[in-house]
């Protein structure tokens, strides 16, 4: 009973802690999801790669509205992610205690997980991965039990897959954890796990496809299921990376960075941050080595290694430097750290020191800077543009501007990625808008970042206003009828 109270207390305390921060980082996916939540557009909420998050976020937003909330959905999604990661850390503590890890060491490692850069940073912003993280933690607690229950494991695994399809890669670790029974009993247990996972995932995907996506062809189904791999303008499959020595270097860099973001720092702060990340990795490696030599519980350590390996095979190739994809690595790594510290002399103090160091470095250098609007110039610009331009105007948008302008500025974006390499067609579109009396604007930030700025200056720009992030121009055809043509 005391163990359960400890886990609940850690989860509740972390929820209050995370909710005391307001991040202005506002990643693209989170803002896009908030737009879909406010519109109630389920076609875009049921993303093929991470189906559950948008629907859960919509339901969470509706609960807030029933209670009288009239603010933006983005704040609700940020709150949801804080609660999900806080709960995941509490469940992780429970898993360690059920495994027999000392109370003090379990608490230190749960707090270390919560203070790790990838875990803490993405607990504060709207992002899809925390939903799956909670169910990965629940699966971990079941996997490390003396006799894992396959049906419950299947349900947790299925929910984690609904959080993100990459979590199907947990399967090898689950199969190993079920290897406590031999012969016909093993087969029954494996079928129970796989059947329950499929019973969770397949009906939800079928419902989403039939009632939300409503594809008109197999090509539509393919694009939906590919998700992030079909984001090109022509919706073709595009793999984001590949295996190479450079990808390996980036993946190894990110292994330390998920604990502490040394990459963004310099000087002594960078050295301390990197040292903390390497220390955490060294402890995890030590925990695995001791388990393999028979000094620690072997089964949970091997399961942790089998958890890490398939994810590594994927993310060595797919955007190896992207931190958010590696949140799932922190659970098995901190499990190995806990195994290393549990029977070591001074293990609690080492764990507490590592957690405190991560909390201090990440809090000062990675979290605190995001809590002011000035940390996100694109956000400041979007709000200002929305106030500066007339109603029913358009703003040329690239990158985050595609969602920032409509969400924060409440203006219509002219998304330039659809006009890439099609400058004559862009000129015709601008002429059509001008003929209809609809004005188009572009910021100096957007203009300076694009290779077609020379063409656009030739088409015609007129200074409109000066703002906190540079000049705002109105896009209108120059005096010469030929201006802007011929350079497409």
C-alpha cells in the first residue's frame, strides 16, 4: 500500500510541477493538432501514424469547454501532455518498486526520468508521443512482474501503438518477458498478448478509416497510413534518412542529448551537460553488464536491451537527430540505471545527484528559456502580423508559419510549399487575389529565408509596416506588366 501511495504522490507532484511551466516553443505538429481539435475535424485528428492522440485531445478539450473554458485548445493539449508524462513517471516508479528496487533508489530514478531533457521538455508542449509513453510505462510495469499477464500486456501494447505505430517495436521485449513459460503454455500466452493487442488496434483503425478518413481509393488509404512518410506535395513515399556513418554519429549524439541537451549549449555548461548525459548512459550500460554477469535481475535487464534495439534500428535511419522520437528510450535506460544503483554502495546518492544535476541543467538552460514569448520569434511575429494587416488578407507562409499565422494571428496563410518550383503559377494566383480585392503580405523573415525572394521582389513588394521581427511587405505587381514573369 505504501508503494502505491509513493507512486501516486510522485505522479501528482510531477503533474503540479510540470503545470507550473508554460512553454512557448509551440511545435508545428502540436499547433496543427490544436487547429484540428478546435475545428472538430476528425479526418485530420486520426493521423495514420498516431491515431489516438488527436481524438483524446479533442475529448479533453470538450471536457474543458463543458466546465466553462473558452481559451485555445493548444493550452489544453499542453496540459494533457503534462498529465500524461507525470502519470508515466509515477507508473515507472511503481514498476521499479514491484521489481524490488529500493524505495529511495526508485524515487531517485523516477525523478531522474522526469528531469531528463526529452521527457521534461515534451511534457510542456503539445506533442503526440506522451500518450504512447504512458502505456509504454504500464507495459514496462507488467513486463517486469514475476509472471506477466499476457492479456493486460496486449492491451497496454495496443494502446501504445495507437499512441504511435513505432511502438509496435516493443514486441521483441514483450515476447522475451513472456518466456517464463515453456511449451504449449508459452504459445497460449503469446497468442493472448497478440490477440489482445490486435483487438485494441484493428477496430480503432477500422472505425477511423470508415467514419473519419473515408478514403475513396486504396491510394487514399496508403497516404493515410504512411502519415509522415507521405508529406511531399505529391503525396509520394519519402524515407527521412538512411543508414550511414553520419546517421550513426547523430544517433549516438542524441543518446546523450535525451538526458541533457548539451548540443544547444557552449563552454562549461555544454561540458557539464554532456557529462551528465554520458554518466547516465554509462550507468545504464553498467546495469546491463552486471545483469548479464548474474549480479542483478537478468530478465528485466535483457528485456530493456531488447526494447532499445529495435527502436535503434529504426531511428538510426529515420531522422537520427530528432530528440522527440527517443522519449521511449528513456524508460528502459532508466530501468537499467535503477538496476545498476539498487545494489551499489551509495546508489541512492548517485541517483539523486544525477537527477538533481539533470533537473538543474535542463531547467536553467532548456526549460526556463522557453517560458517567455520572446523565445519564439515566429510566434511573436504571427501575433503582430494578425494585428497589423487588414481583415480578409493573406500572408505568405513557410514552415511553422503555415500553422502559426492562422492559429495565433487569425489570418489566412498562402502556403508556399505548394508553389515550390511553380513561380508562374504563383504569379497567376497572386494576380487572381489582387483582382478579387484580396491583399497578400509577406514578412521580412519569410522573404529572407527563401530562394525565390529575387523573383518576388521582381513581381512587386511595397513596405507596409515595421514590427518587432522586421518589416512587413504587401505583395503587389510592379508597374511593368512583365515584372515577375520570365524567372519562374
